C-alpha cells in the first residue's frame, strides 16, 4: 500500500513508519526537516512541506495514497495549536479530497474533557477544556464531516497517556524517580485510575484502523487501565523497591495546594491532585471487538522496560 504520514518524525510517528516499512508499504512523510535532520530510513519518500504555511506541497503528498495517517500535533506551544490542529487539518483535507481512500486520525481521550469517574466510551460527549484538547476535538470534527460528505472513510484513534522510551511527557519519569527515592505517596481513597497505553500498542491500533469498515466513520478509544495502586506496584517491583504505602487525605492535599500555589514550581498542584484521584476508565472494548485489537505490550513489560532506561 501507499502510506502517507504526517508527524512522522515524532514519538509515535517514527515507530509507525518502522512498522509500515516492515509490512513492505511504500511510505511518504511530510516534514519541514531535511532528510538528514529527520533521520528517516532511505526507503521513505520525504515531502518537504508544512501543514500551516505550505498548502501547495500537500496535493502531491497525498495524491494516489491508499491510507493517510494524520499524526501531527503540537504538545507544548499553545499559540501554535489552533493553526496546526485546525488550520493544518483543513488544508490537508482540502488536498486529500478525491485523492485518498482512507484517513486515520491520531487524536486523544482528552477531547472528552476532565472525567472524574465512570466509564468513558466512544459515545461519551465531548467536553474539552485545554487548548490542546479543544483544538484536537475541532480537528476530529473536521475529519468526521469530510468523511460523512463522502470525501473518504476515516478512523479516529483516541489513546490515553502514551508512554515508552523517548516519550515527551516527563511526568511518568518523575513518578518513577519518586518511587525510587521513597518519596511517592497516594492521595485520597484507594482505587484511582492510571490510564496509560504503551507507544507500540498505539502503533498496532493505528494499523488496525487501516481496515475500512462499511461505516464512513469509526472512532476508537485506547487505554490499558489499571488502578493507581497496581500501576505503582508494577513500577516498584521493576526497580526492586517496596511499594509505597503512605496516603494523604485528598482534602488536606488540596488545601496545601491552594496555600502553596504562589510558590514557583511547587510540585503539589490542583491538576496533579486531579490526576492522582481520577477514577475514570477509558474503555478499549470497541476496538477489541470490532478490529480484533489486543495489547501486544503488557503494562508490566512496558513499565519494566521504561525503568531500565
């Protein structure tokens, strides 16, 4: 197959490229980088271009493609998110109309908003809050609208927190460090959720999404849900440490966070407390039942490999 990938030089994109090459797909990547800077395999066809400013190059990039993986995203600079996630998707859709068969979109469970409890499925309502989440939701809507108009079929994959070697999110490394130093503690009652998914599993799920169903639009959530206690125990076991047992009442922690919010880089923030007391579960039942997906990398294997870095 002819495969086109945006975001191919990123954390997930590089692994997706490698998997496509293993399957003997013809891969083309859109990037502002030179081939040398992008460090792409020789077999990958590099298209120089930019989703934000260079619309002309997009037509040749998508022309004749069987499947387009739209994985480009801005994680840090909020000022660039609207232009890339929304404007860039609009330009890419315009270029792709009538030229591709199937679009696979890498999104995020963040589009559902900050869920505190319950099971979140693909039928759950949107309620994005942050700039990243809001712009990703807009991007998803643009793709769905185009598919429903008949431009192509599409599948949207929404993973939870993606982890693995070279991950851009440092919070998990910080947690591992705290457990190693015996300074990690739990907040509130037991049973909070740890919603993570290994990067290799995300790539597997993206490739599963290549299957074109009779529906024009397919949306799938992806997460390997564990309780926070189970998650921390796996990390502690992998680094030969006793699992932490200290637990602080949630109310007390929130009071401290409010008082100390004026202190620069104070680690105990309201958002961190929210994350550590969240009980929402993101169900992967749909992608498992419809596409035959299963977690190739278990949580135990993924976290153990991460602690060895």
